[in-house]
C-alpha cells in the first residue's frame, strides 16, 4: 500500500511536467498519477510522454477535454495512498524537503497538513520579490493567534497533505469548471478536517507564467470565478466561519462590474443575498479605493 498519492493534471506542457516529476522523490511508498487533459498531439509526443518509463507512475490519457478539475477527479479514482498530494504540472517540489516531510507524516493521524510555498518565475526560477498570499496567511494566523485563517483561506489544493479517507468518506470532488475548479474542494476539506497541522517548511514551488489560466480576465472567466466564490463563501457563512472569507465575492464582482456593467448588475442581487447589503457596499468601496491607489502609484 502506498502512503502518498501525488495527482498531477496536465495539458500541453510536457517539459514543465517533466520538471515536476523530477522533483518527486523516488520512494516505494509514493505513487504519482498524471492525468493528461486531451493534450494537442502537435505539442506532446505521446510515445515519449513524461512518466511512462518511471516506476510507480500511472499516466492516464483522458480525451474528454473537461479541464483540470475533471482531471483531478479522474486521478482521485486511481489513488490508493493514505495521503493525497496535488501539484499543478507547471509547478514543482523541493525534493529533499518533500522527502523529509513525507517521512514525518506517513503515520500521522491528522486529516490535513498545510505548508508554506516558494513563489517563482517559471522560466528564470527567480523568487518573487514579495511574499505570496498563501504565506501571508500563515503570518496573519500567527499575528492573530487564530489558525482559522490558514485553514479556510487556502483555496488551492497544492502544498497540502490531505488524508484520502476524509475525501472518500465524504465524496469530496473538484468542480469541473474552467476557472476556480479547486476552490470548492479546498473549502469542503477545510470544513471537514478535524485535526489540522501547519508547517513552515516550503516544500512546494508555485510558479507564475504570462499565459497561465489564472491570468484570464474575460467576462466568462470573471463570471465563473464569481459563481464559485458565491458557493464557497456562502458555505463558510452558513457554517459560522464568515470571518475567514477571503472576500473573493466582492473582488470578482467588482472586476466583473468594471468589465461589463450589465453582467455585473445582473449578479448584484446574488452578491447581496450572500454577503448582505453592508458587506456589499463596504466591499465595493474597498475595491474602488484600492483600484484608485493602484492607478496613482
């Protein structure tokens, strides 16, 4: 039986996928599951696909083209380890640190372990000159002496060890939306986990690229992100955890309103219903103020 199952969705980035695979320790208790999301054969050589010749690596060629959320769900069906570890194919691990943390937690009984990250340019590998919000949340939690900030505001699945039994018992799955497909999964896990540990070790390198999906700002992308934020933050509110909201509802609504006044207005009642009129007004004014300050700087 494996202790760890690492799940990696992939599409059209074979060189970066290879980098990610190379950063995973070769251990007998670790399986890696790569799910290819219908890559373009003009970009990817499927006969020499990364991972095919590596021990304990399953490669699944999914031809549905339904996106990273679907690919992760396919990976969940294949996983057999005690712990789930997720990675984006354009990111990579700190191999030695991951190895040591795998040793530390392989027999641990907690449900969720969260780590800090490095934030790097994907090409140069230069660390960004500012701290990523995932790490800032750790620091905020220490300052406020409230670990809820770490638990509920980490909306991505990476840089975590997640007990697979928790996922399977509660049938937690990823949204199969094009954008923000991981937020619902992460919110559900945060609410379900009983025993959570927080480790300063930076086992994961989160990278940024100009052509990344996270850069998308079309009306379609903003509406999708707003839909997901309303669902996730509404769940936190219903569960009595409103103070830990990342306030993505206000942020995506404001950007949508700027991009398309009509589409923004159409979503106004949904936003007010979720966060209340006071929250709506405060959020709008706060984002407007931040927007004006950015333009001045």
